[in-house]
C-alpha cells in the first residue's frame, strides 16, 4: 500500500514538473529566438547542473550550435536566459545601456544572507552608491600606498619557496600561490598577518578560504540551486555560506576595529579606508542619473555588518582568482620555455634597473609579464560567463523585447576561443597582448575582469599582487612540468572559478645567477 502511494506521488510530482517545464520552455519559441531543445528540469544546462562541465564550457557548447547568431536563447534549468555573443550587443548590455542591466542575476535575493549584502550582489541605486564610495579604495594612489604590504608578503614568499623547495623540487602550484595571495589580501584587507606562508596546519584563514572557494560538490550544487531557483532555496531555509564563516569574519573584524579604536591608522589597508567611510554614512548618486537629468541621492547606512560583508567579499574574491591565474600562467610558461626566457629577461632587467628593490613601478614596467598573464586569462578566464539581469523591459536593436528580471549571460569562453577574434585560439601566445599587436583585440571580445561599470573593482590590486608574485618566483626559478604532469588539463566543474583538474604540479629549478637577484630589503 505504502509503495503504491509513493509511486503515485512520485509519478504526480514528475508529471507536474514535466507540465511546468513544458510551459516554461515555450518562452524563446514565442519570441522567435534561436535555441536548443531543452530537457525537463535541466533545460540546456544538464551537464553543468550535474557537475560534469563548468558553466563556461556548457554555455560555449550552446553557442557553438549558433555561431552566427548575435543572440541565443537558453534555459538555465527551468529559467529562460539570453546569451549575448555579439560584441556590439555586449557593449550595449555592459556599458551603453547599463541602466537596464545593473544587476547580476537573482538580484531580488541579494539581501537574503547578511554576508552577501555586498558590492558583488547589490544592484540598482544601492550598488551605484556602494561602487562610488568603494572605488577610491582601489585607486592607483591607494595601491601605491599599499605596495609596501605586498612587498613584505613577497619577502615571506621568497623565504617560503626556499623552505618548501628544500623538501621537494615539485610543488602543487595552486596551493603554493594561494598561500601567497591569501597573505597579501589578509594583510591589505584586514591588517592581519595570516601566516599562511609560515603555518599551514590549523591555519584558520586557510580553513575559511577553503570553505568559501575550494572546489566542493556540495557548495557547487548549493550555488547552482540558489542561482536557478532562489525562492525555493531560501524558502527551504538554505544559505550559501555556513554561519561559521559569518561568525569568523564578525569576530576577526570586530577585534581589528576595536584594536584601532574604530579610528583609521596610517597602515593604509582596506580597514583604514572602511573606517574612514564609517565616520559618515555612505552617500552616493542613484542610477536614474544615467537615464534622465534627475540624479537621486542615495544613502547607505554603514554598520559593522556592512563593513564585515565587504571585507569578507574582498577576501573571497581577492585571493583565489589571483592564485589560480598565477597557477595557469606558470603552467603555460612551463610548457613554453621560449616565452619563459623572455619573461626572465624582463624580470632580470627590472631588478638590475632598480638595484633588486621591488617597488610599485613594477606594475607599469613588466609589459611582457603582463601579456603572459593576459594570455593565460584568455585561455582560462576565472569566470566562464558574466552575469547580468534586466531591471526593466528592454528592446534590442533587432526589435527583440525582453522582460524584466531576465537572466543575461555573456559567454566569455565562447569569445576568448573564437578564431575570428583570436586566431589559433588554443595556442598560448602572449604576443597577442604585447606592443602593437594588442591593438588588434576587438573591444568586448576579451573580458577576464568583466566590462563596463561593473568591471572587477579589484583589478588593480589583482594585477599588483600577481606581478609582484611572478617576479618573486621567476627571479630565482625556472618552472618545468613535473615528470607525471600532462600538458593538457581539464576544468573542475565543482569549482566556482576555473580551476585545473588534476591540480598543476611543477618542478622549480634554480636559475643560474639567482644569488645576484635576491630582493634588497
Ligand atoms: C585575477 C584576479 C581576478 C579576476 C580574474 C577577477 C574577475 C572578476 C570578474 C570577471 C568580475 C565580474 C565583472 C563583471 O560582471 O563585469 C569581478 C567582480 C568583482 N571582483 Fe574581481 N577578479 C579578480 C580579483 C579581484 C580582487 C583582488 C578583488 C578584491 C580585492 C576583487 C573583487 C571583486 C568585486 C568586489 C567584484 C564585484 C564588482 C561589482 O559588482 O561592482 N576581484 N571580478
């Protein structure tokens, strides 16, 4: 009897899901937008939802079915989404008509957890006011003031590499780089020495970092569930981040604020800037100013919770993206010794010019090294897709009218691997981004840090720590693939950002004459 009831219930549930999705799946048909036939519940993203592919790869395959269509319809699970693959239309979405696309998906739920009440999730007027007030934290003059903290981390990084490589010449690169970038962001963001380079066992920062970004099937599934069906997700009492993370940052930051008497110091870290902001409530202008002469004033109340959410965001966004980008860059340099040789020349010349003193000017003087990073971000950009959401009805120049709150996806992998924009797209060629050749890159086809007003706010910081980190490695070591390391690796579908699987292991070999390139302290 129970078995029969259960079977009937399951059958009814499955049938209702089928009917519901059938109705949902007529959206693009009615709008006459090209799309692939969707599957019940999974739409066109079965491989992504079942953790078999990353979002970037899954989206790229959808685009590949319509290479010449500027706009492609898709079903993200049961929800319609629009993929914009034409650079001119991407310009409209990210920049020119930003007023209509200020949100970044499921905006309605951006306040449902205290820890995500941050710049990344905010939208509309609140986002604008936050961005206006937080942008100065990342200005080049602020970065310059912060550079001594990064330099200090590089000294520790130099020592850590010496120590670790005494034990084995082969390292898991992402873990190594993450210890460096976590210390940089910890020091610059919280005024804290995380000691991730001295102490890995029982290191609370490492534990929290892993909880936020390390690849995990549960975290990935929760993230997918929340992005596709946010109302059900929060309705069932789920949260993206466990309370332990919230409590950790709360305690950490309250201690730091108290130790500074809630007054800015001369340390020039993010906390100082935040404490300066805290003195007055945050005031900015609203988005309406983009559309009319009326510029509404927006006030955002600043309390500890606000500060904690922003600092936790900078921590989460700040270390993993950079350490993974460094990992991919070293991987490609190991595979291409001739490119690595050119990078050595630039690093050595820089150190000779500056008497081995690592200074902020390195961010402007390492054009080839920058190109090596840019090319690795083309091949392995941290985000496979950029997300936007329409805040009002919007009409594309073709006449296609989209509804409010429609998901809009910008397919980074599709663009970065498009042979029309990047000939021989699978080839690692930093020269694409070097000197005059850089001018050949068509606008809105290369966006590893995003585009338009919502472009990554931490880009300068990321570049600063990555350049300093690469100089620290390459001045002493040549990297080679470890004996068992393959030349091609996949992307881990359990990770929020593009992570290699299996992990990248490289051999670090001391370069001749390294003794003459030890940092001047
Ligand atoms: C290699 C390193 C990094 C990469 C590849 C990267 C990439 C990105 C991308 C693709 C976006 C979305 C942009 C868009 O939607 O148009 C973004 C946003 C953001 N990133 Fe980064 N990021 C990096 C480092 C950092 C660092 C170091 C920080 C902070 C210290 C940071 C903080 C943020 C924040 C707060 C946003 C949201 C900005 C907004 O919505 O206004 N990122 N990043």
